[in-house]
C-alpha cells in the first residue's frame, strides 16, 4: 500500500457530510459498528469509482489495503466506545490486512469483460469492505466470549435496491436477526456480491435472557434510535434496567 491511496480515501471521508457525522459520533464516544459499516460502504463505492476511471491490479490492491486500514482504525474506536459504555474493561481488537481476500477480489475485477470493470467493482468492492468489518466484529466477539462475556450479534437487512438480485435480497431478509454470539446461524455472515446488509456487535455481560446495547423499543429492522437520542452509556444502562425489570416481573 502506498500513502497516496490512503490519503485519497481519508480526504474523501473528510469531504463527505455523512461521513463527517459518522466520524464525529465515533470521536465523541457514541459511534458504533453501524457507523463503521456506513464508512465501509462509502469507501467501497469510492474505490470502485476510482477503478472505473483507471484500473490496475496494483492500484486496486493498494486501495483495498488502505480501505482496510481505515475501517480497522474506525472499528477500534467503535469497539472501545461499546466496551466503555458497557463497563467492559477489555481492549479493542482488530485484524491484519486480509491479503487473500484482497487478491481474490482483485482477480475477480481483473477477469471482468472489457467495459464492465466499473460495474464489477461496484458489486465486489463494497461487499469486501463490509466483510472486513464482519471479520473484526467476529474477532472481538471471539475474544470477549473467551473472556466470559455474552456478546450479541445483529444482522440488519439492507432492503431492496436496484443492484440486488431479487433471490439474493429475499435470502438476505431471511438472514436478518439478533443472537448471542455462538448461537447465530452461519448465514449471518453470508454475503452475495453487492450485498449491503450490516453485521453489528454489542458487548453483553449477562447470560440470562437476551439483551442488547440498544433498547427493545428501537426499530429492529433498521437499527435506528427512536424519537429520543441518547449516549451509548445511557442506552446500555436503560437496556440493562429493562432486563432487570422484566426479570422482577417474571418472578412475581
């Protein structure tokens, strides 16, 4: 990877209003993997645009390595935010550059028919960037599971959009859900080319019952907050209170 690709992608993030907001949330301690997933999709599209203008295997390899560096740094911040808000005193973990996945993606794009490089990149590259985030999510979940915690995994369906194959979209909707880490089906991490579904992770200290870092009153499908915006710490504290309240009700 050269510094040129990293600088270009960093500048692109800092020039986009939505990405600036995502970075701000992360820096202020309220950002989560939802923000990182948004950044991964944005970076994937930006890389695809660059390759549509001027493609070379070396350049795409460098861009993908730079993209991984950015999502890895952002994921570390998101994980630290979640750990701190949940009172989990463990360090955030990240992954090394996935060279084999990058090589596979570059080979797929290089094999594209003349004139279709941009279209293939638009399918392959954002999906790979999301897979990079998935790998970091699973790495942290593994680490915290081994430490005796009960992490939660959530897959959110991205919904219908033009580049989706209908059959794949239907499958993706079926794969959406939320589980304690280790109980999720293998399809949770399955992605077709062009997939924009997101996988998130939340620390969880409690074994009994299902509880997430987000309130049960939030919209499950898109993961958005309800009418009232809260800090991560307050959201997790409220979710824990709800669990304790439900437990008291069941014991009566």
